[in-house]
C-alpha cells in the first residue's frame, strides 16, 4: 500500500472533467488519479472501469444517479466543481453516507456580472444591434423600432436571494438606482448582513414581485420546489413590457410557457444563460427567437473564476480524503 508525500495512503480518485494542469498535478501528487469523462466515447470505458475502486470523485455536469453510485461501492466523497447540486441524487448520497462538496462563494460575483449583463443586453438590445452593424444594415441613424429601454431606475425583481441574488441586488440598487424586490425561501436580515442595501431592497411574495417588477431575474437553485416554477400563470402575472432573465437553471422555467409569453403575451424580451436541455438543441425556438438573448451557460465562465472553482474543488477532495473537514461541504441533511 503506497503512501503519498504527506504520509497518508494514496487513494483511487476518478476525475470526470478537464482540470487546469496545476490542479490535476495536485491530485496526482497525492493520489492515483484516473481522468475519464464518460461523455466522451473514447473515455467512457475507462470511467466505467475506474468506478469499482474509486474512493473520491471530482467533476461537474454529469448526473450522478443511485445506479451509478451502486457501481462505486468504495466511494467516500464527491467534490463538485459547481455551486449547484441538482445533478446529484442527494437522497442516495445521504443513504450511503457519501460526502458531497461544492464550490459556493468563489463564483458569486462573476455570475452576478453575467446576470446583470443579460439584463443590460436584453433591455438595450445589444446583441441584436451588434448584429445589425455586423450584417451591414446600419445605413443611417436607427429609428424608434430599434430603440431599447432604460435599465436605471427600473424595478428589479429577484427570485432567490442567496449569495448571487444579493450580489445582483448590489449592482442594481447601488449602481443603477433600481428599487429591488426579492422573493426567497428563508428570511434575510438585511440590516445585519446587507446594511448597504437597507431601504433599497424589499422582500415580497412571488405573485407580488411578478406583478410589480419591470425586470425579473432568477438566481434560484434547482430543487423539487423550484422545478417548473415559472409557468404560464407566472408569466401572465408579469407586467406588460417586462423582461425576464434566467441565470440559474433552465428547468426552473417551463420553456413552452416562456415562448408563449414572448409570442402571444406581453413579455418584452428574455435573457437566458441556461436551458432545460444543454447544449441548446438546434431545433429549439429559443435559439433564434428575435426577443431572446441566449448565452451558452457562461455564468461562471471566466479564466479567474474557473481556476478558483477548480482549486477549491481539489482542496475539498484532498481534505476529505485526508480525513479533514473540507471548506465547503453541502449539507445533505437539509434536503
């Protein structure tokens, strides 16, 4: 039985996504690592073969089901390079006593930047007008039919007021003078935790938020309670001319209902970074819809943030395998 440089036993680790070279080297220095992404045909067999002896897994964007876990009887910990945990069968992990780590915090500001960028792009029609220039159609000053809409001073409604929702609220309220309404599962003590937003943000019910907000942004985690939350009834409640933005998870939105609101309702535009099926199918009407600004799930996709996420995920895995408490363990008991 070999030991690593820290004197602890080397363990079998299965990494199922690409990592920055320096972080992969960290894992390889301490443990026996198999790098195999089962979504790649040339690596699927290696992934399957490694499962039986794996004690630690690291990756993201792969459904980890009870059936898959049954093929990994030695598994002790999974370290996800993500903040969301909707790809994991949480009940199966809890039943097996498998620790789940994730990467909240390090992507908060970057994801809030992306969501606010979608608000700006959708309101000012930035992608549409950039393509207008690129296509050589800018022959004279644009007319009213191509005007956008102001963002500053508009009421922003935020569904989900965790780290990312709060970071988004700071950008809106402090940077753009936007009154902010939020709807959240739990109470938020704004005076104690967000004193700079005191008097600038207000908690309200889901229906009241939808009726009052000029722009509605989703920053909720995906769960049984939020899956399909935005449906026909909810879109009908939104103000005439409102804009809808989703930077959370695609499955929170009933996409047929969103399309109906864009085509036949009064929804002015939508900015979407996430979709029910990703990558977005070529046949999806959302891909080319003239009222939709669509992005390829880039919420945390900057060089700095993805490096920070990988670093935290590797640290979590190394700590867990060494018998230490990782920095960011997901609490399976609250599910």
